C-alpha cells in the first residue's frame, strides 16, 4: 500500500511540474508561504513564553491564501476556491480589526486568568 501511495505522489508531482511548471511553482510557493505562518507563530510564542499570534501571521495567511486561491481558480477546483475564498475573507477581517483597534489607540486588557 505504501508503494502505491509513493507511486501516486511521484506521478502527480511529475505530471504537475512537467505539465505546467509555472503554476506548479506558484502552488508550491503558496503552500510554503501559507505554512510559514505557523513557524512564525511558533517562534514568537517560544520567544514570549506563551501562545501568541503576531500581526504578521495574518498578513502571511492572507498572502498564502491569495496565492493558493489563484492556483485553485487556475485548476478550476471549486472546493479549494470556496475554502481559500472564505480564508481570505477571515484574514482580511482580522487585519481590519487590528487596523481599527490601532486607529482608536485602544490597548487590549488581558485578565490574569486568560494568560
């Protein structure tokens, strides 16, 4: 079974890269950007000694999602288009909330039981 999975992955990768190398690079780049947000969040959380989602997480999420949305439109995959469209909306909303909070000069108050 493992052999058939490996063979399937090899065939799929070869087909996509040989068939359309530019879009394969776009897809891989989008996936790398999208995955890097978790690495950033992990590093920042380790540095702070607590779970923390930095602002850059939302911007990286947005960029990765837009790249992968464009790829899903290119391959005409409705499931991925819907998923990345919703993700994009959520990331834009979070960025808007951060901007709105900054504009008002508001400071988040954290209760001791939330830490």
